[in-house]
C-alpha cells in the first residue's frame, strides 16, 4: 500500500491542476455545444479502439474536427 502513495499524490496533484484550470478558464469548455462534444467523444472512443488494433497514421497532435462529423460516423460509433 505504501508504494502506491507517490502515485496517488501525483494523481491528486494533476486532478487539482485540471480543476483549477477549469475554474479559471470556463470559456474553453463552453465554446462548443454539449451535444457536439458528446458526439465527438463517441467517435473518438471508437477511433482509439480501432487504432489499438491498426496503428496507422498516428500523430502527436490531432486537429479538432470543428463540427465536421458526419451523421453516419456518429451513428456507427454509437452502435459499436
């Protein structure tokens, strides 16, 4: 149990940092509607699962799709 304390401390510190950033910059989250962020999350989860099995065209930075998700992508990802 004691060997996990440093990891717990790092996790708590990163959580506090993320919370502080959210409090001081709420506009960064509210720029996009919740429905679009939910659709993006669904498609992104399936994309990451796909990339675990077929790791091609990987990048450090993935550009934001800016509300350009096709309805078929969202429906297919939600069905998966």
